[in-house]
């Protein structure tokens, strides 16, 4: 391997589909990988040294927690960038390097699929309720008409009975 070739770790860092970010204990960004930049639609040179909260819309509580308790902290997933990115975080301190590292797993396709299923389910429920309401309305109209014609028939029959009794 030539000295200008990238190391295996650098290649993994560049090609990892997960967003990777490392910050100092004050949450200033030290390093990010290309996937993180794609996820958050930023350029590395624009955000290095900046406060992580600005990029991650304030959702940095797990970073402080991981540093304070000196353990891995995970979340179930959160929405970012006005709900266009949904990612799960795994945050862990690396005290020997005085950094807090984070792996962000992009769950956006699964999240969008779940939201679409919820939307279709709700739409189906709404349509079923609409059909049932229409059927109830029609049934009530039919019942009303049957009631009217039954009453008219009764009146006519009573008149006929009355005429027959007179004879």
C-alpha cells in the first residue's frame, strides 16, 4: 500500500452508510463522515468546530448523558430536518480521546413506509365509516317511506272496513 493510499479505517469511515460524528465534551463537531453530511445536508468544512445542536436541531441530550454516565446511550429514533430524516442514534464516550462519538442509522425508508401504511389504514377506516353512514341514511329513508306507506295503507283499509260495515 502506498503512503498516499487511504487506510482501511479511512475507507470504512468514508463508505459507511451510517452517519458518524465525533464531538468534544462541549459538543463542538470534531469530525464527520460523508454519510452524516448527506443525512443532514451539510458540508463537513462548514460544520467542523461548530456546535452540534445547530446541525441536529437541538437533539443532543444523549451526547451529554453518554459523557456524564460514561456509557453507551441509544434512542429508538427521532425525526430531523422537518421530518425528512428519521434516524436512530448510538452515542458513546471515548474518554481516552476526549470525544463523544455517535453512529446514526438512517431509518427514513422504513419510517416513510410505516407512515404510508398508517395513512392508508386511516383512509380505509374513513371510507368504511362513510359507506356505513350512507347505508344508515338510506336505510332510515327506506324505513321512513315504509312507515308512510304503511300508515296510508292502514287509513285506506280502515275506510274500506268502515264502508263494508255500513252495508
